[in-house]
């Protein structure tokens, strides 16, 4: 399953540079599939949150294939990077997503 950032986020930004997929954005920032990946889709998408950092589910692989644990959760000082129970994916599905993002 993907990781989500809860509204307990204090906007410290510690998580953003840790994401190998560039799936984490500051509140009110637009996002692109091409950011931090090999995908060529440069279409800008509206922010998913306005007030705090957010994770783009379609880019989140829970760091599978990169690290042993989600790096955003590992560095978050307030433990607001949690599994997203609305986006459950198997390890195999996450590896496929990683391969798609980093072909």
C-alpha cells in the first residue's frame, strides 16, 4: 500500500528529499509523473493538498526496490507518514510500479 501524510504534518520537509520516486510534494505545489522518474509525462497535476506535504499515490512504491522501509516514515519527526489503507498494493505490484517509474 502507498504511504500517506496525515494532517499532523508540521511541514518540516524532512520527507521530501528522501523519496526515491519524487512522490512527495509541498502543499499547494503542482506535481508531474516526470519529476524524479524516467517517465516523459510532463503534464502538471493540481496539488492534492494545500496546507501540508502530500504523497502522490501513483508514484509511491513504499521505497520497495530501493530501501528496506519507507524513508519518509523513517525520517518523519512527528510520525505522520503512515500506510494508506485506501491504497493497498502487494510487494509485487509495488515492484512493477517502480520498474514503470524508473525504466
